[in-house]
C-alpha cells in the first residue's frame, strides 16, 4: 500500500471516480460524501493525504481544513473547488493547504499531484536528521518537526516548518520569492509568489526570533540574518 487517502467530496460520482483512480495507483482510499462524515474520519483516523472539496453544505471545506491542521498538521491536504479566484487560493494556502486544484478536475493531473506530494514528503522524511538545532531563542527538533521558543511549543503548518528550516539552513543568503517557491513548494506548485509573502508573515508573527531576523530585501526577496 502506497498510502492512506481520504476523499471528502459531496458529489458522490466524482468522489467515486477519484477513488477509483487512486485505488488503481495502490492507495488505500476512504470516502466521505459530506462534511460531517469527513469530520468524523478526521477525528478518529489518520491519513497521509486528504482531498478536500471546499464548497459543501453544512460543513464547508474551510472549517474542515482548520480541523485537519489543528488535529493532524502533518497530513497533506489538496483542496478542490469550482472557484479558482486568486483570493480563494491564497486563503486556502494561508490555512495550511498543500495544493489547490480547480474543477473540472483532470484525473491524471490529480493522481500526479498526489504522487508528487507524497513522494516529496517521504523523501524529506528519509533525509531528515534526528538532531536538535539551537539558534537564538529557538530549539528545533527535526525528526518530529517540533519548534520550541522560550519553553513554548510553536504550532506551525508543514509548509511553515519547511520554509523556516530552509531559511535556517541557508542563512545570510538572499532568496527571490520564485526561488523559495521552487525550493520549498516544488517546481510543480500552482500558487504564486504571494504564497511566500503570506508564509513569511506567519513565521514573523509566530516566532519572535524570525520577527527580528528574517529580513526583507526590497526589490529582491528575503534572507535570514544570523
């Protein structure tokens, strides 16, 4: 089995088609045809990746995304929606989504994105060192992706953690937003450079050390000064 996936989609036919394609790829697939069932799955089971429809009655995708990221921040989430406006994409990424696809969906593209996301996560886990990084007021446990500042555990989304770690391991180097998208999100990421700005803003708000040391290089990008 390649991984465990949950599909939360109120269009039953579409949900079943997505599941069929992913099952053929070797994934264990669970189905939720409404938000309440999806919420129950989230609370009682663990998944490698969740495909989440945004527009659903009663429990919408935004509220479920918040639930997923608070309950299991390591779980990857791909949002699907008929609305492709930039503000919707930015909002979903700010809440912690790992990818965003606009309907009508291409099944081949969806399967490709699922494979790439899970492969990237698996690869990063394999190469992560079981070590502690101490920098300023921060203590970072790479193996369990935990961040502690002044004895307080800082809650970060997976991409916030990845971006934080990238800056620390590449300190005093100026990176353009496009470079950060490529290095942290991956070349196949469908978002834009505002995604980087949003995650930088979140890091500065959540981590006092980054608020002081993560600098904006006007007209270029960002660098972490050590």
